[in-house]
C-alpha cells in the first residue's frame, strides 16, 4: 500500500526526527560500567553453555532456533576475544560451537529441486531458517565443510546459498514471509527473522557475501510499506495497524535498512517517531519494559543497522543501549541466566539478553610485567625490563613507564598485538628503594572497549662503600692501621673488610678493623695487598670497593756498586788506616 503522506507532513516529520536522532561514528558513551557488563556476559555464557543437550542442541523445544541463537552468541564471543575462528581449539567454547552447528546441519531439509534449503521443515521453518543462517554466517568460515546430515560434504557457503534460495522461493506475493513456505498472509515477526538471516548472508563482515536478488528486496520494500501503520509509524503483525509494538517496529527498522533506507527516509523517521512515543511505556507490549528481552534484541538490531546511538524522548537525549543494559543487568538471576520472557523461557531470554549486550565488546586480553632485581648497588646499577602483551586483538594505545611516580618513557602502540619488551640499563642509581611502574592503556584498533593493565616492582639500591688511599709501608715490622680511617660510607649496613695478599703473606684484621700485614720470613720483595670493604645488599648482592697498598720488607744493603780503593787499603807507608763504612 502506497504511503498517503502529504509533502507537508513529510517535511515536518523530517525536521522533527532529525532533531530527535543523534549519531556518533563510535559507540555512544554509556553510564553502565563496561566491567559490569562483561561480568554479566561471562556469567550468562557460563550458564548458557551448561544447558547444551548431549546431541549438541539447546532448549526443550524449538531446538533449531534456540540452538542457533546459542551458537551465534558463542561464535561472536570468540571474535570479541580476538580468536581468528570460533573453531580454534584454544577457544574455550569451540567444541560447543561445533556440536551446535552439527545439530543444526542435521536438521537441514528441502522441498525439492529449485526450492533451496531450510531447517526443520514444517511449522516455524521460516523462524528456524533465518536464525540458523545467522549462526552459519557468524562462523565466518564459508569454505568449512559440513560433516553431518543430508548436506555433508557441502561447504558452509553452499548451504547458506541454499538458504537464500529457499527465501527467494518462499517469499509471499506480499513481499514477506510467515511460518512456513506458502503460508500467507505474511507477518512481521517471521519476516523480521528471515531478513536477519538474509542480511547475515550478504554481509561483508562474515565473509560469505552472498548476493541477494534485488527483486526480493523490492518485494520486501513493498511489504514494509504495507505493514507500517500509517497513523503512528509502528509495525503491525499481519496487517498494518494490528498488534503494533516496539518489537516488530525494531524488525521494521532493520528491514528498512536492508532494502537501502536511511534515517532520513520518511518511513524510517515515522517508525522512529513510534518508538519515541512508546519508549517509556510501563509495559512489555507495546513497550519493552521492565525487561522484554526479545523486544530489546529486535530494537537493538534495528538501531545498529541505521547507526543510531541515541534517540530523543520527551526532550531528553537517551542512550538506548544504556537503558537496555541497565534493565538487563538489573534483572539477571544469580546463576547467570535471565528470567523467562513473554516469548521465551530462561534459555531464550538469556540468549536475547546476551546478544543485546554485544554492543559492549570485551576489552582485549592484556598484561604487563615489570621486572627489576630485588637488590642492586648504586655504583653498578641494574636492568629494568617491562614485558607487555596484547592477545589476539590489534590495538592502539600507550605504555607508560614510571620511576618513583615520575614518567620515564612513553611507548606509542599502533595496530599492535603480541608481546614486546621495553628495557633500560641503568649504569648507576641513587641509594634507596625505587619503584618502577608500567601502565598499559589500549583500545581495539577497530573500536571497542578499552583495556588497562599495570604492574610495579621495587628495587633496593644499596650504597657502595668507598675505600680511599691506604698508605704504602716500608720496613718490618709493618705498622698496624685502622682500615675504617680510609673508608667513606654513610649507609646503614655493616661493612665487612677483607684482604688479598700474595702467597706467604699474612693479613690479620681484628674485630675493630685494624689490619696488620706480616711478611713471610726472608721476604725481600715488596708485596701489593688489596683491601676490600663490602656490604651485603640482599639476595646475594654484594656491593664493594677496594684499594691497594704496597708493603716493602727489610732488605740487606745493596753492595752491587761497591769497590775497593787500593790507595785507601794500601797506603804508601804500608800502614793501615781507619776506614769508615
């Protein structure tokens, strides 16, 4: 049905909605703490995984749909955590993903040649197939082979192409879908999930990039025109103004985006007006409160498809994700699950809640370690090593290095992932305890939740004793001397003296650090003695300094140059005379 809006109404609506909707190239800042969201997600996933059935499915009925939602969440989580594939054995839930997909593929079926591939043929097959398509596409593995069911040996992309063919074949003349092929009149609940599956199939992000026939989109656009209620902009169920609510209007926004509409398209603006008018309704139909999980999920998909971060309600700019996340976190059960939704049990509610919370991706896994020795000497210094790691997710950010609270260096990171090391070799340092800190602050290069890591380590730097100008001595016995007279040291540690002398020489150092050097009997050559003052800093680290002194023992006179004078020894009168030596 053609929209019967006048030009004046369209212009007025364009102005009002553009004032109501604001955008941001990145995620709008939310007041919910990302850490609290991540904690809720972790608890929810742990609970959800524990509900998987032995055959790989989830749920107590509607198995394909419930299983596909669970697999979709676990696949998305793998990529959020930086794994290259949800099938990576290192990923904690890889086997759950494999088992879930195998169950889904085991339920594949067809109505015959040219009709494509559906799942769990029969009642609700439209729901099942659209949701299963999301799970298959979210694997991001188009070339992976199916190993079970009637299409074993086919690639995931071949099966997904078959699903697209099924929706082309089963599209009703009005442009929508209902519960099963050829089930007319279409409704905008089934149609919403069919379009989700088709959008995942064509998406660049997931890598399947399957072409959707333009005729399908054109027919769907006509259905969008039909099912939107003229007077309030919301989506009806199977006729335009029948059972209008926010859940189906969220589907409507997503469908509009799929066929190429933007926020400035009049029918999109009309739908946003409906959402604005019912945002604060204190009910779950037509509203979303206090916590209609499926309605929040469908609205989230619609908002994100149009890059909408906020809407303005009653003159106030609303961060829709903040309000959704607050409601979801406040209603989570202690065991990690969420209570039954008006359209699902605890498992479905948990799946919708977790998928809605995906707008906040987890921070990338990061770590930083500061390594310094426990002790070091001021005169010889030490090495500082900072090892920083970002697992799997390329990030931008900085690594700040601090000593005693002062910035020493900043390392800028761009598209970084992996492990690297920052080092500094200090030749000397001042005595005392020094604390080295490192702070790693990064954000995923593609956008997402920031991550922070920090570490610190302290090193005790000890003063090294200084030994100065111990005097040389000549002539035995050598004079005892106080070593401390030649020591410069202001530290608090006990100084220990030692000496090293040539073989046979003895150096005695008493309790007062008085040294006595004793030459071996008969020694005539000088000896160099090394005196060392040392302190034990700790952890086997010794800080020391030395000085050398030369000790010369008594020696006989050197007569090598003496000679006899005949005139003195034998004078002319042949008489002896006194000789003074």
